[in-house]
C-alpha cells in the first residue's frame, strides 16, 4: 500500500506544480495583452484623425467606429487589469494542521493528509486560474474588436480627409 500512496502523493505534488505554471503563463499572457494595447493606443495617438460627429453619413460612421474602437481598447485594458488582479490564492494550511500530519498514527495516514493538502491547494488555484483565463479570453476578444473598429474608423477618416 505504501507504494500506491507514494505514487499518489507524487502525482498530487505534480498537479499543484502544474497549476502554478498555468498561473505564471496567465500572468505572462496578460502582460503581453497590456503591451499590445499600449502599442495600439500609441499608434492611434500618432495617427489620430480628428473625431467630429458632423458632416456626411460616412464621416459620422467612421468617427463612431473610431470612438467605439478606442472604447473597446480601453475596455480590453480594464479586463486585462481585472484578470491580473489576484483576489486570493489558496495557501498551505496553518501550522497546527500541518503538525497533524507528523502526529498521525501511521506513515500512510501522513501521506494521505499530505496528498489532500496538495489536492486542496491545486483545486483552489485551478478555480482562480479558470476565472482569470475566462477574463483574459474576453479581453482578447475586446482587443481584437477594438483594433478592427479603430483601424476601420481611422482609415475611413484618413481617406475622407
């Protein structure tokens, strides 16, 4: 039985490590999205066309598209920042709980308690990671839509000028 418990404990430890790696990848992805949004906003500031809601229907439509693109880019930025905000990650139990493992009657019981600690941590981190991934996925959609809308609007305003 000890061999099964050793394997189980090892797998639980690997699962926790895997969730930690996902957490780091999500943070790296969010940072890349922020850089892309900053770059797009910077380009639009340099190539900024005057946004006026008067004139022909095409000019007004291009102005609305450009303004909507800007709003979507800033919404994407807000979502990325929201996704990066770590609300609370689970941590190891208090020391008194950890001392129970040492005081357990058998080695098998201690291994099971340790495996449960790993599994509880992994499940908590998994829940946070899934929520962060969902928010960042939405931010990516807003980023793409904002990019396309602002490009269409800016190009339309540039052509009409």
